[in-house]
C-alpha cells in the first residue's frame, strides 16, 4: 500500500506589497538553496491554520493570523500536498532567522519575484495570483 501523502502548509506573507521568502539552508533535504515561502508539515492533530501560525513563528519570529486557504497543489514528486494560506501580520516586528530551516529571509516585490533564482515557478505563480486577488 502506498504511503499516504504528507500535508504541508505554505504561508503567503505580504507587507507593503512585498512577499517574504526564505532561502533554504544548504543542508536541508528538500529544496536546498531555493527561495521558498515559509512552510512546513502539519503536525498530527493540528489544523492547517494552526500549522501556518506555528511555522511562521518558528522560522521567522513573526506573529500572524491565518486568514484563508487560497490554493492547493502537489509537490513535483507527488509525496506532499501543499496547502497555501493567506496570512495577516499581527504587528510590525521585523523578521529574523529563528531556526536552521533558512539561511536568509528577504522581502521581494512582485517584479523581483519573477526574476528570482532558484525558485519553483509554481510558488511564484501562486504568490503573484494571491497578491493580485488581495489587492482586488
């Protein structure tokens, strides 16, 4: 019997028209060196919304509220289902590297995202779509 898919959340963090991405540490098993949204696995018994809040806090030190799920897709290898969530920043605190998941955190404009390397094209497309929807 095949292994069940893992559920993971992807946080869409936007401040003043810029999106926060982390550059994954080179020692990570998944996407080392890639610029990715803040993300992580949903723990047993945890809601997706709670996982978003926890992962953002663990990786960036930022406090957020999970607003709504806006997209879902599988990873390239099909082993993980990615649940994309819009978030609201709860204060103006600066982000900080709070664990070893990422080697760098940076805010990018939509235009900068389109030229950022290395990334997953699907991630950038979902971020840009979510940003456009939010601005209406």
